């Protein structure tokens, strides 16, 4: 019945809104790490064009064959962990100083 489905969707939406407004993410552990990576993500995005293919080529030629999907996946995670400090430095010293000029969307 479409009326039941519509009512169910509305109820689910209301529950999701309540959950969303009450959710407080952790600032420590893996959640905190992922939040920081998210803050640095634009810097990481800018660097990846220059770094990703060169890192992959270097690993493939000098360390091991990464033609296997799973091996490449492991190396991707390791390379991400290596580039996060670079993303932090870029965010902290290049991007963050300009954030004072942005328009605030939400008032604290």
C-alpha cells in the first residue's frame, strides 16, 4: 500500500532527523583521526594529482608488483597514512590562514 509506505518513509525521516541532531561524534580514536583527515581532505585532494601516480609507479618499479587489486589496496592505505602529515602542513600553513575570510554558514 502506497499510503503505508509514505507514512513509513516520513516516520523513518523523523527518526533520522532526531538521531542526526543528537549525534555527537567522538574527538578521539579512529573517529577523531577520520575527522582530522576530513579537515585536511581538500589539501590531500590537491596533492593527490601530483603524488598518487608517482607513488604507485615508484612502488611498482622498486618495491613490489601492485597489479593485484588487494595488494594495491594495502599500499593505498599505507600511502594515505604517509601523506596525511603533508595534508596537515598544507592545511595548517596554506589553507587555514585564509579561512578567517570565509563567510560563516552557522553561527556558534
